C-alpha cells in the first residue's frame, strides 16, 4: 500500500517527505496507521551516523496509532486496537525470558540494522529498497510495519497522539529511576541533562519520594520546567561547578546520579558527584567507540556505575503503568510535549536541537 514517509537520504541531511510503498504485514507483524510519532535524540544521532543504520532510511521510533491489519500468528492485537510502539526484542533469548528485554543481545540488529533479520525491508520508493524496521517500526510515516512484540495495546479512549514518546525517551528516563535505580524514599538524586529523558527521571524521582532532586543543565527554560516537575534544586552548569554544588547540597554527594548527556566529562562529573556507595546510571547513547575515564580510588569506595537501556523496561508492563501514573497526576509528561504537523518535521528538528524550544516534539500524521 501507499504511505507518506520522512526519509533521511544522507548523513546529517534533512528529512525528505515522499511517497513510498509499504508491504503487507508478514507472519508476526502488525500494520499500524500512525497517528503521531515523537522525535528522540537517537533519530538525530542515527541521521548523523553515530550508529551505522544504512541510509536512505525511514527513522522514527516513538510511534502510536491504530492497528490496521495483522499478519499470521498475531494474537495479542487486532485491527482497531490503539497501540504504542516501543523497541524491538527477540522475546525468546534468556534475557527476554527473564523480563530483561532491553538487554536482548539482538537489540542492535533488531533496532538499528534497517532490515528484518532476514535482510528484507518492507519499504520501497519508486521500486528501490529503503531501509526501515528502525526500532521495529520506522514510524516517521503514515503507516508502519511493527512486530507483535513491540505493539503495546492501550485503552480505546487513550489520548493516542500523546503516547508515542512512552515507547522510548519517556520510559528511558522514568524507568532508569523506577526500574533500575529504585531509590528508597528520602534519597537524593542528581540528574545531568534535563531534556525529555532527564525530565522524565525528575518526575519519577518525585513519585519515588526522593527528597533532594537536583537538575543540571545549561538551558534555563528546561531548568525551570525541571523545578516545576519536582526538582528541589537546579544548577545552571554554564557558570556553576555542578559537582561541587551537588556535594555541598547533599552533605557529601548524592545517593544516585543519572547522566543523560552522553558527554564523557559530564558522565565523569556525575560519578564524582555521588556519595560513597552512590550509584550512577549512564543512559545516553554516545557515538560508537566513545571512551571515558574514572578515578579508580574514587570507585573503590563502593561507588557503582551501570548502563541502562530503555529504562530497563518491559514495555508491555511499564507503558501501561506510566499511563496510569499520568492519569493519577503523578507523571504529567504532556508538559514536555510540543505538537507539529508531519510536514513540519524539519522545523521540529530545528526547535529540538538548535533553539532547544521543543523538549519532546511530536509529529502528527
Ligand atoms: C537507545 C540508545 C542506544 C541504545 C539503544 C537505545 N535509546 C533510544 O533512543
Ligand atoms: Zn529513542
């Protein structure tokens, strides 16, 4: 069938909107009419080829919409169901079977290769193959081929255009706190970078009963929003030493730190801002091969550093939980969102990365 898609044709290029042909869903696949799709920083790092997804490609990995058609063997969703699309995982390896889908060893090929595992792609333009299957969806398009695994059914009356970002950025920030770090009430936490991931972590830290929630960024507007969403302290790192300030505010260092920036020096200062036995989570996706250093004696004192992918989420469980938290007033993530028409995708990019005015841009198809 025909669809309208945003295609990245070359490294660092703009999105080009064009008509494409999309295949019928194969066994285990789901054709989704996309209502809206959030823009995540990873779409832009792949545009810049920090990760080697082959181009031309249809990106987009925070899609939401309505099931149009299902392939053979699909039993958990049916045409007419509203769904949020999340990341793709195999579902059968030991990590997936233990509920650690975000650590599926096939995560990279399934989400970044631009193809199904058999090497095929469901999208063509003028007869030429276009790379797709990005995060099992490629949802910067009016229709998407997803898999049963990464379709999360939501209620018929759910505000579907808002919910796509739960599939990646928002679950990444919230899950880093709620699933991975699990701070006890009364804990202190420092969050470096308050874009959509960091602000989701701020809301989750507040919901967890953290008593000191310290937001660090260089953007005053984002810092003000962090305060509104639950940060007890904000640090503008443009002119303040974040590490020293956090150590002073917490009387020796934070119990937890999160680096969302993927900048080696910022990750280093996140670790160095923690108390003895403090724990730091690295969640930002840096360019492949990026290294950073730590002070070994500082680590000796019980400090921990862990990587967290997609908030260590089991999306089928965690996304409905976040929707319920929003309904209860505990997780007002709509405050991060700015809506754009699909045609304005390049404006959304500019507002996200140049002016920073958009925190979570959502494209409405
Ligand atoms: C990514 C970061 C790199 C690893 C997979 C998940 N986050 C999504 O945007
Ligand atoms: Zn993402």
